[in-house]
C-alpha cells in the first residue's frame, strides 16, 4: 500500500548524532502508524521506536529511550529518527515500517510495509 525510502545513514563517532529520514509515497501516509526497527549482524530485527498517526503518541525501546526521538511530518509524507548520544551497540541496519493499526505497536508483524534499510555505524 505504501513505498518507503530511507536515507540519512552513515558513519558517526560514539557520542555523536545522526538523523534518519523515511519518505513515503501515496496520499494515505497520515493513516499509518510508523515505526523504526534495526538489525545488527547475527541478530534478529528489533523494535526501536514508533509514532502514532497524528504524531502525538510515541513509544521507544528501553535501549534508546532518552537518546532517540521519532517524529513525523504528514504534509511531507516523512518520518524521522533523531539519534543522539550514539553508542557502538547502536550499529545496525535501520528500517522504517508502516502499520495500519490504529495504535502504536512494538511487534514486527503489526507492520505491513518496510523500507530498504539504511546502515548506521557508530565507532568507538
């Protein structure tokens, strides 16, 4: 139902910041709950953050709470992930995803559309 294209990944030093963007196609972006997941080599894809349809509600994994901020601009069909105080353990491929559920979710199978992923590498 929606095409997602991610950008903004790269190499950053520990303690630094990075902002990821995910652009969505179509006219129904505001109808989707949006989430960010990440996957490190040899590990399963894990939940990072999610945001409700209006942007008023957010949920974060304990590992990133206080450091990462998810936001969205429905007029631009874009969701963002601002990552501050980055740590080497944040190194992973980051994916954005869209869900048709009315409430935000941390479960992977609640999301029906996925971006291609963008690499984030944090050096120590």
